[in-house]
C-alpha cells in the first residue's frame, strides 16, 4: 500500500495539510463531463494494470473477494451463535487496571469500545482480520454489528443510522463507557456519518474512521435497483445534499480513508470528505481495492494508530489527530 497523502483539517483551527489531487470542475458541460469520465477511466486503468503495484493490488482484491464470499455465511451464523463477538474471551475491560497494564500497552485506548459497521449487502465477516488485530492491540471491546441484507434494497440510510445509534447506546450501557470509536466500511461509513452529523451522535462517537465510503455518492448506484438506498447513494441525492448542510460544533474527529484503485466508488475521489464544519483527516491510498481495504496490513495498522490517537507521518498539520 502506498499512502500518498495525509491531510488534516481542523474546523476550529483551520489546519490544512497537503492535497495531491486536482479539484473537479463545477458546472462543466456534457462534452467536458464525458471527456472527464474517459480520462478518469484511462488513468484508473493505468494505475491498475500499468504498474506492478496496481496489478498486485488487483490480484489481492480478487483473491480476498473469493475468501470473503466463503466467509460470508459464517458472518451470519456467527452473530446468532455468539452475539457478543468472535473474540469475546479476549476482552480486557473486565480486568483491573493493574492486571490490564500487564497485557495492554495503551490504557486510554483500551477503555474505549470500537464498533465496526459493514457496507451494503455485507456482514461483519468483512472485519474478521481488523477485529482480531484491534483486540491484540488492547482495545477491550471490539464489536461488529450485522444490518439486515434487505437494508440495501428496502431500507433507508437515515433509519439505519438511527438503528446504529441504538447499538451505540447498548454498548455504552453494557460497558459503562461514555464514548465509542466507529470504523465504517463503504455504506457503513455513510450510516455512521449521518448518525454523527445529523442525529447528535457526536456526543457519543470520539473518532469515526470511514474506509472507502461514498461521501459524495458513486455513479455505480445508477445501475443498482431503484430502491431508496441506491437512490441515496447517487451523486447529488437529497441525503447527500443534507450531509452538506452546516454542522456547527460537531465534536467527532472523522478520518476518511480512500483509495485511487477503489473499484466501487466511481469516481474514486467521491470517497473524499470535505466539509467546513467537520474535523477531518484524509488518508489517500494508491493501490488498495474496495474490499481488501479492510485487510491490508498497513491500513489495519493505520486504523489502530488512529484510534489510539498516535500521530501519522506525512501531514504538516496533525492537530486533529492529537485531539
């Protein structure tokens, strides 16, 4: 994985780090739009098959897609068999401070629960590796939720965000924690952002990490069934316009991780997050696919460091990370 840029923007301090992509033209005519789409297609193909790292990233994405399909049924069965999570026996929140200090290197990080939220028509099996690694880093409670498969077709992102809020409240009630971290993959990141930004979830969510989330929609949504969620994922939808509205005083630190080789967010830059009222750190990846973003070793390491509030290299302004 190549991290080409880390940009930190703090809405309260006005910090700005490096950006390596040109801004798309606004109000361009149809011919310019077609030319832009063709150029993005050519550059994407060049990044994917024109360099060894791109070919390797594509191979990893295809291989992990096959592995994930085999794990998918287990992700559904596992929730019924072990609602508390696959690694419940590794929880450290029940240990006394002196006992926990023997196995946990970061006491502050280990006391904050982490909630993992999957994407469209997926389940918590997508986080099998990430959940294990976060537990090994000492996070006492790492819990992945399963949303109904029908959410993608008959559901609504706003309602899913409210349901996510109920999950957060249950975790806080069972652990005694005041705040949680959320890691959302794809659609899961958009649900979590709506909860934080529009439903008061910033009072509960300390850090939100979005992995390959269509913050500005994806053109692929136009080819999905014309049901509410796909329509909400179309660029310029009413839900996305709602998320562009002011959000003064939002307390959650948001980290938007996106990849130039994402196969499902079209154009890939629509996974970027820019909002004047939000505290955002943006991480740009070069050769990581949409699904394999959740297993890439450096991404997994990155998420662990972000949730532990350890500074990243590459940005001039890291005040949002320091929190």
